[in-house]
């Protein structure tokens, strides 16, 4: 009985502690004024973004990114972030690993370590408007913060332009945009008859499918294919959900012309429904790198996806 | 006096056979519908050929290897979870007991997530099945200790069950937050799903569930005695501890098998026993079989709904049952307001 009493006490203590943490989180300073960064001199720019407007003085040099697409955009502009957030074992997207080497790891992108961010002494933080909504004020307290949506491919391109403008890399940003748009135009001309395509992850019992509004979905639509999954999943607390679940039966109903697959394709190779898919019969199922096709996001990822996908979509390579 | 009670018995007996008949019919209809509705290219003319030789064509594969195992698994698990709910409510003498409410499902989820972190590179199917079963046994024993080694009132038992499920839940969430990339897929499993069910899953589930169900029906009169209260049951010569232990073991086998193949599906065990009791009264000899039948029907229906609500996206069946179960739980709490649970 005594044991239970003390257990109950412990439980009560834990609850109180949790409550207290939440309270302090709520009452944290409402200061939206960014701290003065004395190192930077120069004209003050006002940057409009999802969370409102942020005034930035001079050209930031120490940038911290809190999501993967921003690393891609900065790398494309030739700017190395001083710090970045990742998730689990993944810190830098694999396809960027050889171009981004020195940085401070500031923790999980869902809940980045504010102390580490502060100690890196950044003069610009790039945040995800959904994922970092809860720590908006804290981030703005550390350094000027801009929140950029990175769901679709056109948003990513817009972000690149904005960052180029902000970081004094206007020419680079224009070049990145021009190159990518040229690539897309080229692809558009070569791809005939808007084939139905789908990008899915093959897993144990069903498939993960990227929705039409996702990065890969919009990119595929823009090069003139018909992205075949039109269902959506609505929004979650994590932000916009871009992946839905699809059973083999539904995949067979959609029956795309081209199927780009990451994950474990072997799980499905002997499934009669899978073998009956149009794409399988015509040899148009292509295994792709999950790090680029599923997790990649940004101008560099888009370019890599097009490089890999175009020869297949135009039939010049099987 | 005598005639009155025998008259009541007759009435509830006929209510019992009527409802058994009705729900058997309903279950069979729902099963039949779930097996064929919406199968691409299936027309009436195909129906006879479905029952002839096992052909290689896609339609009969869809029916026999995609739909049938899924529907049967749904029915079996629905029955198992409903029976487990009956058992839990009898043993704890608590009308709010359910694997979801008492933290048993969360214990299973926690162990699965931890095991995936440790052994994720191996054959995931077996890691999940093993870990889920062990998790159910673990959290089941914790609840058993809580329920019977201290003098808990039913209300406090539910509260401690909730506390434990929060505890397990927060550990699970913690792991998922820290290892998002590797554990993303498990979120879907944690919602409780029947998609992708195969004959192998059904076989695994049946190994434990069939004997546990038979035992449960055979012992149902013991639960009637147990429900009279511990002292009364002892007075009637029942070995209360033994019956409780057997019941706890049966609960672990039933829930463990269900969680192992389909993930945690909540609230079937909460809703169904109440519905069964409202039809046939509190005699467990009638409640248990009827609850099994109703549980099977409910889960098959819920899964059918899950396939079409957000078509073509799959909604895990556990979400559908939670949508039904949570309001029901609150309704039960409100109805019993003022009374000690």
C-alpha cells in the first residue's frame, strides 16, 4: 500500500512538472523584436513571409535551417548554413552530404534545441511555418526568423528567389531558376501524351503514396505527366500531410503508366495483382532512391529527379 | 414467484436466440458484401467461377487472397476483442474496462516501437508480432497487479489504467519523435489496421484465439459467480484467484493475438459487451456468445467503412472504432454519474 502511495506521489509530481513546463511555454516572452545583431551593417530589408514581416539588416552570413528543403536551396545558392536540424539519424540529406560538411547540428527538426541555436549565434533562421509554429516567438527572440512553406515545387523555387535576394545571391538564384525552368521545359517537350505516373513507397502490407499537391507530385505535373493519385489526407498537427496509404487493390485501380518505387519492391514482386499492373507488364516500374524521390526537396533534388526520371518517361532508357 | 422468474427466463431465452439468429444473418451478409463489393471487373457472371477451380486470374485472386482473409480476420478479431472486453469487465467488475482504456494496447505499441528500434533490420513482421504479444502480456500483468493487490475501487482502477496508458503512450511518442524517419511506418500500424491481411495472419491469429474462445464460453458461468462479488463467490465455493488468473490469461491471449496481427484496435471490447447486455441481460452464458457475434459484425462493418470514407486512401479500422468508442465511453461515464462505478 505504501509503495502505491509513493508511486501516486511520483505520478502527481510528473504531472505537475509537465503542467509547469507547458505553462512556462505559454507565458514565454512575447517579444517579436529580433535581437540587435551588431556585426551586420547595411540597409534594413523587410521580408514578408508566412508569419508576417521580418526586418533584416545587412546581409546575413550565419544561417540556421530547420528543415531539409532550405539546406537544398542554400546549397544551390552556394551558401553554407552554419547550423541545421535533422531527424533521427538523418542530419543532412544524403544527396547533399558531400557539399555540406561543416555545420552545427541543432537537433530534431520537430523540436530543435533552442540553446544550441542560440549558441551558434545565427543572424538568420529559416523555419517551417507548420512545424515550428509553437516556438515562433522563441526563434524570433534569438535571431530574425523567416518561415517558408515548402510543400510544392513552385513554392520551393519562390523560396530560392527570396533567399537569393536576402543573402546577396540574386544572380545565383536567377541562374538556379533559369536552369531548372529550362530543364522542365525540355522535359515537357519530350514527354508525349501526358502519361499517368505515381510515386509510391513499397512496404509490408500496403503502399505509401505521395499526393498530387506534394513536392514530387507538383513537379511531375509540371513536366507534363498526369499525377495519378488525386486523394488527399488533409492536415495533421505536423503540418500538411503529403503521404497517404494505398492498398494493392487501389493501386491496381489507378493502374498508372509509370510507377516510381522506393522501399522494398521485392515484397510485391510475386503478387498477382502487382504483376498485372500495366506499368509492370510494360517494364515501366522503376526503383528510385528514397532519399531523393521521397525525402528530397529543393532545386537540387528537383534537378536530380528530372535527370533520373526523364530518360525513363521519354522511353530513351528502360 | 416461480412462474414469474421462469417466464422471464423464457423471454430472455427467446431474445437470446432471436438476437443470435439476427446477428448471424447480419454478419454473414456483411462478410459476403465485403468480399465482393467494389472488386474491379467483378460482375454477376463471374460469381460461379469464383467457386470453381482456383484460377490464376486477377479477380479471383482479389477476392480469395485480398478480400476474404481481410474480412475473416476482421470478424475473428472483432469476436476476440469483444470477448476480451466481456472478460475484463467481469473480472474487474467494471463496466468501463477495455484493452484501450486500461493501457494494454499502449503497452503493446510501446514494446513494438522499442523492438523496432533494436531489431528493425531483421524481419519486421515477426518482430512486430512477438513484441506486440509480449507487450500485451506485460501491460496486462501490470494491470492485474494494480487491480487485485490493492483495494482499488472500480473508478480508481480506470484512472490508474488511464495513467498507465499515458505513461506507455508518452514513451512511444518520445521514441517516434526522436526517430521519426525510421518509425514513420509504424504510426500507421499503431492506429490498428486490417489492410494487407493475408491467410498467414489469419492462421497466426487463430492459433491462440480459437482455444481461448472455447474456454471463455465454457467458463462463462464462473464469471456469473465472480460478478456477484468476491465474498459471495468464495461463499459459493469458487476459487476466485484461479478464475481471475485464467481470465487474465485468456485476455492476454485474445488481445495479444489481435494486436500482433492488426495493431491495437480499441473500444470494440468496450462497446460490444454493453450492447449484448442490453439485449440479453447480464447472464454471461448468453452475453459472451452474443458479444462475439456482435463484435465480429462491428469490426467488419468498421473496416468496410474505413475503406470507403476517404477513398482511395485507406483509413485504419482502429480510427473508425475510436470514433465510435470515445463518445460511447463518455456516454457511459455520464449515465453512471452520481453512482459509484
